[in-house]
C-alpha cells in the first residue's frame, strides 16, 4: 500500500502542474485584462497602466506564471481586489462556517441514505418499495428554492423553532442555534437522490451469484443483506461520497445566501460578481488539490472496506 500511495502522490505533480497552467491561461487570456475590470467604464490609459503595474500584469507571461506558482505553494495570493483583505485570511475564516453546515449534512445524509436504501432493498418489489421510490422522485422534482422558502416559513416563522438568518462568533451557538435549520434542509433535499442511487447499488449486488449461494446455504436474509451485500455495495457508495466531499468545502451558496451564513460559498459568489480574480484563483487551485487528495484517501479506504481489493 505504501508504494501505491507514493506512486499516486507522484502522479499528482503533473496533474497539479496542468491545473495551475490551465487556470493561469484562463484568467490571463480568456478572462480579459483585469486592469480594465478594476478601472471600470470611466478610465484613461494612464489609470489602466498604473493598475497593470500594481497588479504585476505588465510583466512577461513567464514571470507572471512563476509568481502564480509561488502563490500556490506559499498560500499567499495577495489581497482581494474588492475588499483589500488577504486572500489567505478570507479562505481560513470563511471555510469554518461552511464546514459547520456541510460536514453534518454529509454525515447525516450518508447514514440515512444507506440505512433507508438497505431497508428498501430488503423489501424490494413491494408496495413499500414503490411508494418510497415515488416519494423520492417527487422530492427530487421540487426546486431547492421551494424547500428553502418552505422550511424558513414553517420552522422559522410559523413554529419559531429556529432563527431564519444569522451567525455568531461562537461555534457552539452556531451549531445549536443557527445551523440546525439549514442542515435539516440540506439533508431533506439530498437524501432522496442518494437513497435511489444506493438502492440501485444494493439491488445490483443482490442479483450476484454469491448472494444466491449464501441463500442456498440457508443464510438468513438479514445476514445476507448486512454482511455480504452491504460490504460489497460500500465501494461504490464510498466513491459517490468521495465525489461529493470536495463540494463540502465550497458549501451550498444558496444556503449561505438565504441563511446569511458567512461561508466560502457565498464568498465565491461575491468574488465572481466583483471579478475578484485572486479569490477565485485561490479557491479553484486548492479545490483541485483537495479533490486529488480525497480521491487518494477514498482509494485507500477501499482496502479497509474490502480486503480483497489489491493496489496495482
């Protein structure tokens, strides 16, 4: 396993180099001249030249690329063009509220989806199975904005259980007071598609020969489901969770906007609206790195879920 991990880490180097080069090309050639963006419609050539000098975009492209590479590895992307706040501080301070919401969402949604998927697969083909699938399909057909409005109206204004908006400096107050409503909302929205997907994973395993062999030996159905089917279905489930994990660090910008959560998702939307390139570039690069690391961790976890998996 050690050799496999080292080989995968070594393979990340050209991948990261390609990501850095692609981002540099997109923001320097496709994204337009940032000096014109910052100068606005009312500007003159002297102002634009001065801004270009301040930003360093008047330097040769090879030098700008070298500066960008240093920024990536030193975690120093300078200051935001719109707020003059250090980009590194923006990332550090905004990721906390995002994780406060999204980590519980991923954990609760995964546990509920896997549990319900096993139960539905156990009663496959029955009226209960068809009814739950119909409910999931209906839930997936409703817009996320409708859920937000309904949850805020019901739990915030009618029942008064949770505040509709707000955030504080206290982690525990946020987790107990402000986070439950958006967490409940996100879980309610994400359980339905995950349940349908995980159910299909379990049904695929149920049709395999080893399941029929276990049943022929007289193994109880519950043992077959929990010991054999669950174990093999966890690999595609882990893959699906691993794909979703990088998005956890970005958060749901709709949740953060409508619930006034000062997270990274809302910050990215603000940066895009203001053409704040340093913030966007930093988030893009580190999200790509995070995706590669999470994919590696998920591949390693395959071995712990199923010892038959071999690394080549």
